[in-house]
C-alpha cells in the first residue's frame, strides 16, 4: 500500500463501529485538495480511509469499520457504542452498534480546516422513533480525534433519561494482553490498576480529570504504550471497570446520562481519543535523579502525569532519566503551562551519568505556554541516560521552575517529557552474488558497498541472489539479544520509463521468506531519496528464532525485478539492520532451602531441596531427584540471595532438568477448542481459473460450484442472407466484449433454396486475427427445410477465454447461386452489443443490423474453502491414529450432490493471509478424506474422517493447512445448477459452531512440566508447559518482568523468590516425572555509584551510595566495596589541597603481577599523589590538604558462581 510521506506522528485510532458496517466512501482514490495540513485519501483499492491533520494520522478499514492505525495488523480494543435509558437507577440497553447494519455514511470537509466523517441510522424502540449517529471530527489544529455520539427524537416525547455507553473490551495494548493497566484519578489521587485481576470499580467523581489511560508496560522497545479517552467533567457520567468471564483484561465502560428528549430535540456529547504513538513512553520508572522538588510536587509525579514538578531554588534545574538500555535517541518533546515554565533547555545523552559531552539539543525555547507536545529534533546519539537542564525559566527573578499544567482551566496534569528513539542497532550489507543468478548489467555493483553505482535489469522476474553479507561470523552473540532484523534496498527506475518495483525476498537456510515490495521512484541517479523503507523480516515465513547472531551471518536475499513494459530498473545496495538489546550479566542462584509447598517425593529420602541443588554443569541426574506420578502437584524451593546491589534486572530464567519415565504407550484424544486456527475462502467465475477472489471474516463460507444459464439472442427476422461458393461463405453476428465463458448452445434460423449439398458448420471466431475458437456443431444442408426454421448446435461446447470481441458464424462454402443456404436476419439495428457480419472468402463486411440468433452459456462460480490449524502443540513424537474434521453445515443448496474433499498444497499453499493465486487448483493434490452431501445434516454437525493420506498431512511442528473442494470441481464437471453448501467458519458469531479437528494419537512420553515462580505466596506459571522426553533435558522459561506486579524485577523480589514445578500428566498411572536440578539465572546490568567525602583520611565501611566519614586518629584506614566477584572498575578522582588547586591529569595503569591497579593524579601544590587499588591492605600517610574521591563501579565482567568476595580499596599518598 502507498502511504503519503509525512513528518507527523503515526497514531492508532480505535473506532467503535464494528464488523457489519461498510465505511464511508467509494469516491476518488486520492483527495483533490493537496493540503498537507489536513486531508483524506482512500487507499488499497478503497479498503482504507486515511485522514490526517498536521499532527496525526488516522486509518479506518472501510470494509468492516475496524481501525488499523498505521499498523494494519493491530487493534488494541474492541469498542462498541451503546444506546440505552435509565429507569429505577438502572441502565437498560436498547441498541449496540455491533448488532446493527444499514448505516448511512457521509464525509464532509472544507479541505482547509476540518473533516467530518458521519454515520447514522433511524431506529424505533417501542413507540419511540429516533436517529442515532456518530461523528468523527478532526480539525487542522486538533491534537486528538473528537468522537460525537448523537441522538435526535423523530417522534413523540421520550420521558426516560437517555444514556450513551461506550464499551471497551478485548483490551490488548500494543497488541499484547499482558501487563495492561488503567490509570485514572479516582476522586482522591491518581492511581493505576492492573486490568488482569478481579475488578468491579465504579467512578463517578473524578474532579476535573475526566480522562483515563489504558497503558501497556514494557512493550518491546517501549516503556509504555498508551491510549486515552477524555470527556467533559460537567457531564453526568459513570466509568465502570468490571472483570468478565472470557476477558483476559477487565473491560472498561463509560456511561453518560443525556437526559430526556422532547419532540424534535437532539442531544450529543463529545469525547476525545488518541492512541499511542511511536514515542518510548517515559514515566517515573525511568527516573534516575534530579536537582530536587518543592512542596511534594515531585518530578516522578510529573513524569507519570499525576502532578506538576516544582523546584523553588535559584539554580539551573535538571533531571536525569535512565532508559535501562542503549537507545539511539533522535528527538525529544515536552510541554508546560505554568507561570514558571522552562524557557531555555539543553538536552544531553550519555552512556553514563558523568560524561555528558555536547548537548544533543541546545537552547530549546518552545516548551513553555503549551498544552500540546512540542517536538525537538536532536542530534542522533546512542546512550542510556538523558539529562535535561533548564538554564532559564519564566520566573526571571528567582529562577524557580514549575513544569506541567497549573494555568489551564480546568487544569489537569499531564506527562511532561518523552523520547523518540530505537534500541541500539548494527547495519550490514550484502557483499556477494551468485554468478549465473544475477541481473544482466553490472551485477557486481549491487554488492560493491556503494549506493552510487548500480546493477540494472530490463527483464521482468529476473533474480539476483545475494549469497553473503558483511557480518563477521567470528563474533556472533557479542552484541546482545536480537530484537528485530530488517532489510532495505537502494533502487530506482529510469525517469520516463514505466513504473517498476523491486522485490526483496530473504532466504533463511536455503528457504525463502516473504516478498517485500519496494515501489521504486523515478530517478536519473541514485541518492538518499532512493532508499526503500526498512522491511521487518523478523517474523517472516521460515524465519529463524534469531537466538544467535550466526543467523545474521547466514542471511541471504533474492532481489527480483518487477518490470512492466520497457523499463530500466536499477539497484545499488541491499542492507541489513539488526536491532538488539545490549548483553546482560548473569548470576546463577541455586536452591538453599525448602519452599512453601513440597508435594513431590525426594529420592533418596530426606530434604527435597538437596536433591536439586547440584551446581555442576553435569548433574548427578538419577542419583538424586524429586519425582511425582500425580497430576497437578506443586514442588517449590527457596534459592540463594542475589548478593548484588545497584542493578537493573532484565530477565529471570528458571531452569529445571527433568525427564519422564513410562512403562508403555497409551492412546489419547485431543480436540481443538476452535480457537487455534484461521479460515478463509475464495471463489472464481470461470472454470480452471488460476486466481480467485478472496473472502475473509465470513460467518459461513461456500464450498462447491454453481452454474447459471445465460442467453444472448436476437429473434426478429425479416430478411435472408445467402451463403454459397463464390459469394458469402460465412455469416453471423459480431458480438462485442463477449465474456470468458463456455458456450454450450448456438441457434440460427436457416432454410435452403434449391438443392444445396454438403455440410455447414457453426463456429466461434476471435475478432482478433480471425482465430477459430471452436466448432460447436455441423449440419447436412440437404436436410434443411425450405421455410425458415430454428436449428440448434450443441455437439462440442466452446471455451471463450479471455473475454473478447467474437464472431458467431454459420459457415457454408458449397452450392451456387441456384442452390444455397439462407440465414435469417433483421434489417434494422436491434441490439447494442454487436452487429451482423459476413465473409466472402477475402474480407469481412459489417452491417448496421443484426443476425437472428440465440447463444447459451453458463456463468460459473467455483468456491473453495481453506482451513489453517495450529497443530504445533502436538508432541513431536506423537503417532497419529485417527483424525476427524468436524463441520457445522449452515445450509444446503445442492441440486446435484457431491463429495467435500480434503486436499493439501503444503507447505506453500495456501498462504496466510490468503492471496488470489491460492485458488489455483494445480497447487493442491491428493484425497485426504471425503464427506458426501447426500443426507448432510443441516444446522447440525457432520464428521469428515481423514484417511491415511490426510492423517499424513498433519504438521506436528507448525500449521496444518487444508483446501476443501467439491469432488465435481476436482473432476472438472461443469455445473448446470446449484452444487454448493454453506459451512460455519471461525468468523461465525456462534463460537459453539466453530469447526474443529479431533486428533487421536499415541505418545511415548505423555508428560509435561509447568515452570513457575512463587511471588508473595502466589504461583505464576509459564503460559505453556514444557514437554518431557525420556532423557534428561533442561526446560526453561524467562520472565522479563515480575508477573505479580507487571513491572521490572528488584533485588528484593529476587531475594524472596521461590521456584515452582507443577506436574502435568496424561491421566494414567504408568508415568513419572523426575527433576534432578533447579536454578535461577538472573540477567542484569550492574551500576554502582557513590561518593567519598573526606576532610581527612579516616576509617569507614562503604555500603551505601553516599557516606560521610568522621575524623579518626588511626594511621591505617580501610573501607570495603562488597561484590560477588572480580570487577571491572572505572574510577574518577578529583583532588584539591588547602589552597584549592585542582587536579591536572590522571592515568590508570595496567594491573601488575600483584593484581594492583594504580591511578596517579597530579596536584599542583604537593606534586604527585598515588592512588592504588588492590585486594589486600590499605595504608595512608596523609599529607596536608583535602581530597574528594568519586569512585564508580560498573558492569562486572565475570561472576563466579557460589563465590562471595569483597574488594578492598586502599588509598595512600607519597611525594615524588
């Protein structure tokens, strides 16, 4: 799809008009105003309505009314507008928009200042008649979309209080259900509630803060993704958050009482909506430090949007954010409306909190007196920390600062700062190609590393295979965990030629990924504007799991030309971009005590935890273990404490080494619940078509065929056309735009004169080149009557393809002027789709009248149905013994019965999502099982049993894909009537009618293990079980956040954490699970900072971030920094003597044989001072003066499991 290039934000907008409502317009594909500040387009063949203003972009799906934002595969809530009334204090539902059809639609705009998209419907309830409408309004300066529910009384007065309701369910912020919260003002304070818990909360008094935020925490690279809904605080409203069965997150509903309606009265309300943009979502979670706060107006609250920040001190005001990982920062934004807004701001980015370097954004003066975000482009820089420093405020006297919302009316707090950036990335390019599989001209230019020289091609479908890239295979894994892999191309087609495209198709381990199409620009030379967008191939078909950088090294790519007509297509370079998380440090924590529950048994007898605490990489396995042969028993262990401080914990992984012990095979049956598959259908209007029209989200889908007879004719006749040798030898009707069909019958009105002999033929000829398409029949002319009579010809049906202009002719080359054949015609022009034509052996003649004829053909529709079953949950070692496909028949329209036949086109066909080319019958073979339509149960279940061939198609590691076809379709039997039935699909509104597979199988090890953690007495299990084999193997699951809180882990969490093993067995008594080793692996980034402030060298023990020491008289001074192992130490030392002379230089030398590190600093008054770091002793001979030493310990390079160490730092001075 083409999307207009813009520098604005991309915004997700969720509209509450559901699947049954076709949306808005079918007018021009591009708006005609050309206004960059506001406008609309219809995209993707009118499937998407796109509206924009200078700030945001919104997308609506016109076929079903469900939004897609700028990501076409995401929607974050299922929204429904409801209309009801209040009686006795209770809400009573009248209508829901997802249960209505037939809405009227309009789009109105002045092309300069606004766009209104409106839908409405006139409705009746009892004796009351009214109009229900919804308008979406976007102004050129609007920062969000206005949603206006509206009702107008069209009949008698309505004495009840009318109410609008807006329900939001199926909540999955950022397209994931986990870690979703609602944040709002509950009448007392701003509070966040986790939606995945039991809730029944009502809010009617939210003060001026009538807004709520749905927030997804830690979504990929984002700290927070947010959508909000706001409304006027003066309305009579109820906000209700109530859990519901079948909903992972508690739905949120807003009810607004609009009051009674007099005759002709109309009422409406306004709500405002904005979904999360591409910014990172900064909150107090990223707060590191600040210059301070005043009167409880903290920076943390301002970052969360629950208060403004105030600091009443005359100084430069600053705060530091910790992003937790290295990000490439590209821009920042802020806003404030107070009397002491920041007026002049500098922004810095760094890998640490000391070396800030040059500001990435200097003297920002646009963040004051604005309620809307103001973006500032910054110098691109990678860093983990961001420092924001206000060097001037609106308070010119005291330089006090207030940052947030104080002055708006009514004021409502908002978040004050956000960051736009990406995780750290690496870019490579393809530097080799396969000789013999390449473009025609200079294929080497595509891999020479320069985008200024280009390979070129003029033939459509030519592939250059790029068989290597510049990634250094010798360092896989050195950069960290891969987050995303993308590719792009630099290419263009010659200016003035036909438009052309480049297809990039990644190749993973010799198998193809998906096609990614670059709609190339027309240029004369390559440049920065000839690069495609980055195509994300992380989740392509056949893509690896990207758990190793070796997959980047082996990545290959096909570069395919798409050239219509005469065009020169150029490509100069194809790049790979890898986004990754920086590597984390790890510590392993083994069991050290019993946990809360011990429901398994120990072997040998004794304490449970000692059977699984093996620290070896080669554990003793069957010598000691815990075991169970009972379903759903829980075994838990306490673990060693972490022993580290100042850490940023990124992952906690539980590993259990386990196996299953069994005595014999058992047969089991697994039935899907109908939720594990997708389905689609397609149809074509000609027999043998290779492409079809795709149907999706249909409640029911057809399978079978339909043949509808069609006649074209002209039966008037008042003249004769003679046919004989030496004169006209062909005569008939020229028909324009005849469709691509099979002609089964042609009739002419004929007679003879005299005694002609021989044979006449009835044919169809193409008007292009006079190609003979076929002869449908012949007749002995001697048998013709002497009076005009209809004669029908049906012997051999003729296929006309493609649609074209054609001649339908009676052909006779015998006889003479006394013995000839007459063809009747009408001497006037009767029909508009053709005219009479004759042929004398040399030329065709055309007339302005029509032949007398009848043509019969059939209009065919062939329907095929496709099912996609996720059967990857089947055990890899399962032996499948029986499979049934269970189908609910909605209706049977067959006048000719047939067999529903299962065929396979795996692994390639059909695609998901379905494409037109999947219709091609040549892509499917075999007979996997059949179900006859004779006696099929309508409005009931029918069982199609797969035979051995069909059972062999079940894919135990991925998706099983079926094509359902009619046996008469497979047999190429032309239908002459209705030969089809309707089957319920996954999209039906009745879940109990979903089709499903029942698979019967045997497994040698029918046991699984659920890994979990016990946090605060509650067990949180992994979402899926680990399958056990008959040999010991490590089973793992990783929690990126604490499942109890939905936010990051803390050291106190780890200290109290327990591991949990839950048995899951196929019910039988001959299976036992054994576990011989359990441990946690904690990944973290280690940051430890502290200051040592001295007036003299004295004694102290440092175990906090800042410590002030008292004077001591001892001549030996020691302090300790506790650490779990050897450390990489980065030290900054600043010294001053009594005369305030500063340090001029320092050098950190390499370690000597005594493992001693020496730093020398030069004091201009006293000479050289030596600061030595060792692990043994510290002695000091204190010369005059004071020293301030700032020591910062960072990122340990190695941790030794099970070893507790302390690093002693000793400090002394000597003069050279």
